């Protein structure tokens, strides 16, 4: 089947991401992707080399979106760093937003970090998925750690604390929020987790 004239690569990959989020990699067939994206099987194979190719390119597009959005949200003047960290934790209550050109995730489980979801499902046996997932984590890690350093420079976080260690702690809590949210716990419970995580940030000793 020929590629449709209205083919929009990013939209197709955004729709595929939503499908993979909802049914997982192993639970998604080429026919599912075809239905979700509006592309025929032949076009999917010709353009992306099958389901695995769709996954890899979908993860690459997700990485690009992540690499632009999260660092931008966490960057800024030092005197606003604590507020940005707080906002980052609170946004995790609702999960990772999907691209603007596809419908919202059907439930909280489908709004979890896409890279983490794929890493857990197939990353142990797929080196390319593992690499892409690690790239996504590295972007988050760097952005959060840089924001922690900004808060330290402003005197809001203990200057002797390890910013990378705190970034790992916060990201672990954020990803754990995905899991708790997937079990159906309320936004109020997830907000409480976010607030507790924020309270764990070590303040300067004279505070």
C-alpha cells in the first residue's frame, strides 16, 4: 500500500507512542500500529522496517521532545530553582504529557515515562532500546542536577549535598510515582508523595 499523501512522520510516531504506552511493545501488533496511525502495513514496513523500527524511531522522537521540554522547564535564574524543582515533582503526579497532536493517555499507567516503560519491558534483551532509554535518563539526570546546583548557589539547598545524588533520588521518586499511579492511587496520594520528596531536599544548616 502506498504511503498516504497526508503522511506526517512525527504525527505517526506520536500516535505509535500512544499505542505502545497503552498496550506495551509485546502487546502491540503491526495491525494495532496501522489502526492507530492510519498507515497501512506495507507503508509501515517500507517506512520503518516493521514494528521494531517503529519503536526505535518513536523512542528517538520521544527523546527529542524530552530533551527540549525538561531542561527548559528546569532552567532559569538561581532564585527560582527551588520552585522549579517543586513544580517538576508536582507535574509527575499526572505523568508525562503525550504529544499535542494525539489524544490524552487513557489512564495514568499510559502516562508513565515512555523510555522507562520500554526499558522495563524489552530493554534487557534489546541493546538499542536500552541505549535510547539511557539517553533519556541522562537528559533528565543532567537537568535535575543542574537545577539542584542552582538552588545550592542561591542558598536553598545544603552546599555540601551531592547534586547528582539528589537528582538520582528525585528521579527515582518520580519514576516510582509512575508505578504507584499505575496501580490506581489517587492524585491526592501522588501529590503527597511529591511534597514529601520535596521536603527531603536538605536545607542549609542555618535554616
